[in-house]
């Protein structure tokens, strides 16, 4: 594939284009079979369903860029969602602003905890976030004493926040769109994003250039945590229920979206546009399953197939640079 | 390699173990009883049987997060075969075979596919458990023949269960392999420096593949024992076990950076872990609160050496 317009394109841009074509092809195939799929109503629903995945995956991207991984995002989301719900139950008249602030700050703190351990103690990210994953889940149980917070215990503003429609899309969808647009712009044009790429691509070189790779890791975990916290409130508001096990295992979908979106697990490579496409790819599969008549129980299996295929393909691209004797 | 710090780590684990014994026998008068202790072993034997090969894998610088997914897949395969009227021995072979096959898939992804093991096994974890959900949905399989219960519920002699006997034999075998053979030395070498090891003529990828296959096989064995003990299969079987099994390995002093660790440490960690689970059960503390403890322990185990190392 040596097409002329490809010259001068970066590897990331080329991969994003391939993924865009693949996502488009998937969309066209499903629409050809089921025209209702392309209806504005259905597409708005698809975006609404994928919104939280998009936000979390963009946060996760930052962490993977700096050679980390955040397995605790779903637990963080669930804990902050429970905090938001409990706060709303205790102070139903307080409005939405304090709930937003609470979930954002709580999420940032939980993320900062991961970040401090990875930055200051140089602990392996997978062990740290596996540990905090189970700690955060356990804390939800202690906070809620194992009970659910149901819709009738939430104020109307709280539940209505994500569902309010504006120009045909829900608030939740607008959150994701604005967020994705900001991420695509910032990852290309801001200094902090450059520093993140540099710290992940080659930490030693970045350190010589005056960038502290550990500090960049901390910032990535902080951001990922804050996003997860905010999504906690959005999740609980949208589904109008909070309990210990909400979003159980969702971190794997988030990581899957990043891997499909072309974020390199070795760090330093990936784009916000690619991650957005990865999320939409998963979202299209998920929302077309009921149309095709496949049980929702197949979702996880299909995710697994897609992840394995995506990582195999991205591993293939690096193959030629390896020496014959080199072990990995 | 200096052995002294590891000896210290293991003696610390032994001390914790003694502390647990003292604490729990003070709390409950029924604790120091042969039958009670025999029951308590079921809290760790199945997990420990997977933790042993996983320790080798982590020493070799790789990781397998899909172990619990393999257990679920193997259990579903056995459940389906039992529905067709398969006997106990056939079921055990199917469980072991499924585990081995799943482990080979992991091994191929990492060696031939050249995918980093953490990513590959996050993928296959989703794939294997996803397959279990896809096949079973919300059904439960429990048409197991009566003789199948022997594996997980039977006793070899007196209070020594078949599971416990299997664990002891495996632990000795793994210890001899890792610490007594040149293959074991190669596992350490691969974890410490895979490139140098490859340049010394050791077929690194063949070792990696074999270790993934072995971990798969052990997960299959755990699936046979667990399914036999529970007598039923749900797609959520062994959910979250990967965390507990990895915790046991790391608590046992195996370095997450590869190249360091011992079987004795893993065995002691499994005992410590199993006793804590059992003790918290004695005190009526729910499992989810236990996860706070496991998570904290996991972080502390890697944080304490890091804190000590700092100037």
C-alpha cells in the first residue's frame, strides 16, 4: 500500500485513517442491512450510549501514553458515582454544581493516589491500579453499607441532568463531544501534550530535555481520575441507580477502545482522534447486536475478539525493526 | 544474586503466618482443630495451584491476567460435556485440555504474535470469559455425575484432602524445577535480561510459550477442582480470582520486574492469604471488605521495599 497521498503522513495518522475507513465500512454494512440504524434517533442513542466510554478512554489514553495503565477507572467511577448519589440524597436541594465539583475532585484525588505511588515510589502501574481497583470497590461497600441508592432517593435535577436534550442530543452526548473536540485540539497543540508524548516515547531523553517523566505520569493519572470521577456522576445520573457493582469490568472496555484506537501500550504513540474512532467502533458493534439478533451475552466475547485482533495487528506493524536474535 | 533479602522476606511471611495462628486461635476456640484447619485449606489450594506456575511466568518477566477467564471457560466446557453424559475422568481431561489450549493461545500471542503479555492476556481474559457468557448466558450447568465430586470434595487420608495433596506435590515439584534445574536457572535469566539470555543460546520464546501453556494447564486443573467442589458452573465462576492469584504471587516476594522470587515464598503467601480469608470469614466480614484488605496488601508489598530502597 504505497499510495501517493500517504507520503509524509505519520504512522499514527495512517492508522487513524485505516480505522476511520473500517468504522465507516462497519457502519455502512449495518445500515445496508438495517436502514433504521442510520436514523437520527438511533445515532443520537448510539452517541449517548458511547459518551462515557469516550471520555474514560480519552483519560486512559493519557495514562497509556506515559507507559502506564489505569485499571482502577471503573472502580473510581463507581465510588465517585456513589459519593454523588449519597451527597444528593443528603442534600437534595443543593443543586448540581456541588455534585459536579464533588465527583470531579473526588475522582482527581483517587487518580492522584495512583499517580503518587507510580511517580514517587516508582511502583509498577498494573500492581498499583489492581490494588486500588479492589480498595475503591470495597470502600463503596463500606460507604453504602451494601445498599442501593435508587431513583426515588435522587432529586429530579440530579436524574434529569444527563437526559436534558439540546439540539437533538442529550447533555451526556454534548459532554462527550465537547470533551473529544477539546482532547483532539489539545493533544495536537499544547505543550503539556507534547511533554506527555515525549515522556512516554523516551523517558531518558525527555528527562534530559527538562521534562520530568514521573511528574507527567502523575498528571496523566490525575486527569484520568478526574475524568472517571466526573463520569461517575454522569453514569449514576443517566442510569438513576448507584450500587457497589456499577460499571464492573468497564475498565477493560475502556482499555480495549484505546488499543483499537491505536494507542501503543509501550507508550508515546496514539491520538485522541484514533481513540474516539475506537470508541465509536465498539459502540457501533454494541448497538447493532440487538438488530442483528445476537444476544447481549455475546458482547464481551466480541470485545475480546476485537481486542486480540487489534493488538495482533499493531504488533505486526513493529515487526520489521527487530533483530533476528533479539528476544522481544 | 544475593539470597539474604529473600530469606528475610520469607521469614517475615512465616512470622505473619504464626501471628495469624495465634490471633485466630485467640479469637475462636474452634480454630485450632484438625477438621477446621482442613476446611480452611480449601480457601487457597485452587488459587495456589495457579499461583505456582504464574510465579514462574512473572519471574520470567511476563504476566497472565486471563487465568480466571480460563477457569470459567474450562468449567463451561466441562459443564457442557457433563450435559452430554461424560464421566468424571472424561470431564477432568476436558477441563485440563481446555486450560492447556487456552494457555497455548496466550503463548502463541506472546511469542509468535509478539504482543506484550499484559495486553495479550487482557484480550484473552475478555475473550475466554466472554465465550463463557456467550455460551451460557444466564444459565447454570449442574448436571455433573456424582463421582465427579471426588476431585474437589474427596479426602486422600484423614483430614488431607485431594486438593491439599495436589498442592503439596505441585509445590515440591515447582520448587525442584525452579531452584534445582538448569531450566529453572533459565527462567530467572530470562526475567533478568531476555536479550542477553537469547544471546547465550537459550530459546527464550520456547520457554515463554511453555510457561503460558503450563499456567493454562494449571488453570484448567483449578477449574476441575473448583467445579467439582461447587458442583455447578456459572459464567461468573472464579470472578476476580486473577487479582487474588497475582496478589499471592507478589506477596510471596516475586518481583514484578522479573528475575527474582522463590516457590517457598509463594507457598507461604498462599497460606497467609488462605488463613486471612478464613479468619475474616470466622469474624463474619463480607468478601468485598476483604478486597480492601487484599488491595492494600498488594500495594504495601511492593511499596515497602520501594520505601526502604529510597535514600
